[in-house]
């Protein structure tokens, strides 16, 4: 009697529908079926935070008819399970022949070739039931009470997360949906940064806190309406302490995950002007009072107040920056953001090292606009938790729009501009969700 064949398939299993049941049935028909259930971190990397934990999803899958064994799968690629299990067959739908999963398929084929395994692909059929379930899951993920805590959840599990700036609904969708496959891993931005600079610029206003909070709330709501990822708000100086308390309450209530406020007073000027502009740093005592007042106003433990230190920008020195950092944490700041105008990252590296010598837990945030040569992996090694790409969509969008306008003027028609700078309108429409 011949030995029974072994089969492996991978699944997220956050939403299980008829299509999943059918392919499991077909896979089990080939032999003894082991199912790899993707971890929460893996599912979140290419889709969204799963509604159920990995442990809960593994229990559900283990109870399905035809499943002999369930294993936890720690990456979207197949290297670990295939080398451990060496199954005779790997089963998947044929939809991964194109799109972001194509490199995963190619890797899987190479691994199977190492020992003579076989890939079995069943025809993929679109499932309206899945679309309805996924739409319901996305709607639930956008609920403020679920969205707010997602930032801390991601930091706890990944160590370092990335945020892309968004200044309207369209850029929010870009930050939400853009993904690349790299070395068997899906890479996406983990959250969004709503910058006062970008918000002001899109309205044609200077970045001096001229755009009032009501207008900024309109931007926040516009982005939140079409996205699910956590949001960090640039709160400038936070304004008067009495006003900041109400700002914190509002942001917490609507599902924003964090606000970053900088320790300056007076008319706000963009930090990159440094000492070229008349900028005054707040006293440690006063800024600590503002942080503490905001902290006392919170109703949950999920919302974060992050203190942005301007000491290096204003050339007040490393000791001043560190003194402020530890004082702000003592006052209740859940995170510290350190900034610099220098292109070399040396002083940021020093701050991170010395801060982490005394404080291993407080969230550390950077905005590498000037010192942009350091990779995310290097920042993680130095104890950084959040990397914010603070203005790149607006900075890249403006020159493209300007070139388009100039080309139309020169050519007296749109053909050249369409060919050089414009994506098909159908591609833009596919980015917009249909409710």
C-alpha cells in the first residue's frame, strides 16, 4: 500500500467563506492536509489588522472538515513550512500568478523544485460573499474605538512602524493601499501622518498655525472616511493648555491614535527654518504642564501624546534635548519625537543611544526629512519605533502637476502631458472604494 501524500496550503482565515471551504475540500482530496495560518502581523502587512487573533483563527481552521493539522505561519512566503514539512503538494488558487503575490508563487515553485514537490492550482472564482464580508470587516476596522488602539498594537508587535503623510482622501487611499513585494514580504505603510505643513500648503496658506482646528478636523474626517489605518496628527504647539485639553478629547473620541506637539511658543514657524526664523522654545515646566493636562483629559489608555523636542533644531544642545525628553516622559508623554535640520544623522543617533540607555520603553519617533539616508532597519536597531515620511506625497505631487500644466501650455494640447505624466483615469477610479 502506497504512503499517503501530504498537502500544504496557506490561509489568513480572518474571513472564511464558501470559496475557502471548497479549496480546502479539494486540497484534502489530494492527501493529508496541513494548513498554515498567517500570524496577525503578516495579515496586517498586506491587508488590515485581523478581527480575530492568530490563535482564534487556528482553532477555527483546525475544526474544518478535511484539515489534519494546523501550523502557525510567520511570513507570507513558503520557505519555513516547506522546508519543515516537505509536502508532496502545495495548493493555491491560480489568482497569484499575477499581482503582488506573484513573487511568492515563484519562490514557492523554486522551493518545491528542490525536493520534487508539486504546485496544484485550482481556478480562482470571484466571490461576492467575500466582498460583502470584507466590506463589513473594513467598516468595523474604521470604527473609532477599534482604530484608535491600532497604533500601539502595531508598535508592540513590529517594534518599528512607518507612516506616510496624507493631506486629503486621495492621498489617504495611497497611504492605505500602496504595497510592494520584497524578499517574500509584503511591505505597506502602517499608518498616516496628517501634517500641518501639508494641510496648510494644500489650502495655499503659510505653515504658521493659520489653518484653524475646525478646518483641520475636516481634513481628518475626509481621510478617515475612506481609510482604516491609524492616524497621527501634527498638533503644532498644541496651543494654549486650556485649548489643548479639548483638542485631545476630540481627537481621542474620533479615533485618532496620537498627537505630536512641539515645545515652542509664539507664532509657529516650520522647524526647518531653525535659527533663521524667530522661534522660541517653551520652558520645561510649562510644556510639562501642558502634557500633564492633556494626559489627565484622556478617557482611554490607547491615545498617545507625543512630545516633539526642538532643542537640536534651535541649537540648544544635546544635554538640553535629553533633559527635556526625560522630563516630558515623567509628565506623561507616551512618546518622544526628536528632530534635526542636519543631513548627517549623527546627533540623532547620539540622542537615540543616550535616551535608550535610560528609557527602554517610551516610544521614540523620528521624521527623517533632512537625514534621509538611514534605512528603517538601521533606525530599528537604534531603538526608534516610528518613522514618519512627513511631506513626500505633496512634495512629489506638486512638481508633477506643475510639469503637466507647463507641457499643456507649451504644446497647446494635452497629448504630450497625458503620455508623459498622467495615469489613465480608470486606474485612479479603481483606487476609490465603491460602497
